[in-house]
C-alpha cells in the first residue's frame, strides 16, 4: 500500500458579481482529487510599489517608446489574463443557470389539464450520467491511499443512499473501497449481506473505471497491520473538504479506515462530476441479484397481464412510524394507548398536539386518504393498484377503505405467495421486490416522504420523468380534516389544485432543491427539440400505418 503525506491547496476566486467560490485541489501521492476549478487556472498577482519623484525636481527626459510599448503589452496581457479568467467563471455560472432555466422553456407546464398517467414532457428529458473525458481513471489498489470500510445504516433504501455516497467518498479520498457492510441491527432486523441483495460482481465491474472496489481487505495485509482498523463516524452532510482535511490523514496513517452509520454523510451539493458518479452507482451499478430481479419482474408481468396501466402505492403505516409522528389516525383510545406506549422508546420525544401536527401537514396520509386523493385526481375505481408496504397498523381493517375505493387491489403476497416463502425472513429482500414493481409501474404514489419515496422519485425522474405523485400534505392535511363539510366536486377540485407541482413534472426540478437522491438534477439532460419532434412524427406515422 502506497502511503505518504498529503498536501491540500485551497484557492478562492471572486467573480465580478461578488460571488465567491472555494475550490480544493488535493495533491496526494496517488492522484489529484476530483475537485477542479472549471477554468483550470490560478491567478497570482505580484504588486510592486515604487515611489515617484516630482517631475519638477527632475529634468525632462525623452520618452522611451520601447518602454511604453512594453508597458502597454504588459497591461494588455494582464487584462487578457484577468478577463479570460472571469469569462471562464461567468461561463461556469451561466452553465449552471442555463441548466436551471432549461426546465422552464416548455410553455404550459402545469397550467392546463394534467394527464394523470403520463407527463406530456417525458420525451424531452433523459438520464445522462456518463463520465466525462476529463474524469480520470480509478487509482489501482496498490497505489491508493488505503482501504475504506463502510458500515451502511437503516433499511434497504437508506442503505442504498449510503452506498452511493460511499463510492463518491472513496473517489474523493483516492481509496480502495471494500464492498459495504449492510445494517443487521436496525428496526428491520435483516441479516442479509450485500451479496444477498445486490449483484456484487456487477457492482465492482461497472464502477471499475471510477473507483477500485474489492470484496475484502487482503488477509496478508490485515496480518501485517500493527493496529486494528481505525473506526470513526463523520458528521451528516459533510462536504468533500471535510473528508480531505479530517479523514484522509487518518486513512494515510492507518491504511485501513472504517466509517460507521454511513447514511447521508456526504453533502448534498457537490461537483457535477461527482454527482454523476452518485447516479451511475445508484441507477446502474446497484443491480439486484438474479432471484430478486426475476421475481420482481414476474410480479410486473402479472400486473400487466391484468391491466394495461397500473398504479404502485407505497404505504408507510407501520406502528413505530405512526408512533414517532405523534399523530392521531382515528383509532380511538386503543390507538392512543398502543402508539403512546411505542412512543416511549424515544426518550427525547415530547408530547405534541396531534391535530396541530395534521394541520401543519406533518402526518402521513392514511390508506383511506390516499384512496380519496387518487379518486379526486381522476383515477377510476376500476384502476389496478399494487400496494407496496410492510406491516400496516390495524391490518385489513385499516386497508378496507382503500380496497373499497379500488377493488382491483394487489400486493406481492397476493401475486406470488408460494414464491415469496423463502424471502419472508428477509425484510430488505421483500423491500427490493416492492422497489422493482414500483419502479416499473405507470404511476408511483406515496403517503410519505421517506427513503423509498425519495429514492424512487429520483430514479423515475432519471428514467424520463415517469409519473410520480407525492402528497402535498401541507395542504391535504387541513383539507382531509374538513372533507365532511364539503361536496365531492369541491373536494376533488381542491385536491387537483393542491397537487399542481406534485405530479412529477419536469419543472419540479430545482438544482439544490431537497435531497439529490430525490432531485438528481446534474444527471438529467434535455433532448434537442428537433429530436423530439422527429420522434413524435415517426410515432404518428407508424400509428397511422397500423
């Protein structure tokens, strides 16, 4: 293992608009880190001071035209250098601004009636996360700064965010990444390893050009270590600079470093090339194992055999989640007692006003409220729905109102009871099957804004802004409390009005908005208008011929 001291150079540049941006260069023995200034140049200014005598005290001398020309050339050179640098900065900022503006070029988005099954602007955008030519190849294992061990945290989708971020952190540190360890001690109590859920060989090979990944630290190397691997937990949302300043020196000194509870430990806004690496990991490298993938596709096929279109509804309505929210869901004294006892697990939680929480939109929608929302948006009662969920508080009694609104109601257990038997002890593998069906659905709906909801919303945007409906709970909460005091048409009109901007349309994207895993703006590109028009024309001609 190649070891050595690291030198960090910080450079701060100010544009003419007064916007300052700090860029880091990591000069480490393996290879420079990946944070480059777009201009690729560094200005250095030497100021020479001289005292000038009064012209009256000296006899006038003839002007040296060679000196004047030299000074003029020097000034022109300095002006050229300065303006070139500023132009480079302006170009970089303009690219960022143009990327923001690209989502608003299409007039009429969210202004007219919305197709509830598909965005009219799907064909205008596509996922783009390919590495650029300037993105250097991964550092070989023997030349890297050490081995990076990662302990993921939480359920399947929370761990997915941690794994994606771990790949980027390994790249920043020029480290060899060891296949991450999954969390076996969280609420879900799943002892599955990485290899049980994800195709580990595909994961390693797909990212081979970006980061060197190994299945384990070589035994020979571990035996040669004088001390066990150093363990630390980094703060949440740490920027790349933190890893270079605080983590890299320890990695170089100890050669093997373990980062624990690794979820959301990398800053949301980082360099675009690193964001694209996040996308390559999340949307391409993290492929499920063959048994999980095949069963998930079987369920999709069975849903498609019954209906041309179907909705996937992700319900988070587990007892612990409801207890943590502090909300009341209409179950009387029994509910208050049961959820109150569960809530005592968190000593730091204080009593809250349940009605106040609902009016502020902090409560998840009940299955009944989800059904009412879908019907109000225009989905008929013969629509087929697939419900992706874990344990539902109240069981069938809680689900009955949703079933009444949508009789064509299916779950993974209903579609593949026998085939699921050997998956039942493993909650993460069951969640992976729900993930596949939800991803392949025509419309994805959620009653919460948890990790699966965010991850799938981001993936569906990346895959062409597939229709994704997330509840506007700030407006729906109060509306649901008042729904018995208005007629159905009024209720439906308000639901439709409140959900403009919550239907998964392209103009909902904002660089820097929310979690990057939910809004992967750096990885979504706009197609040239001519390509879209030609494609539509070809489809129309093909349809007319048939």
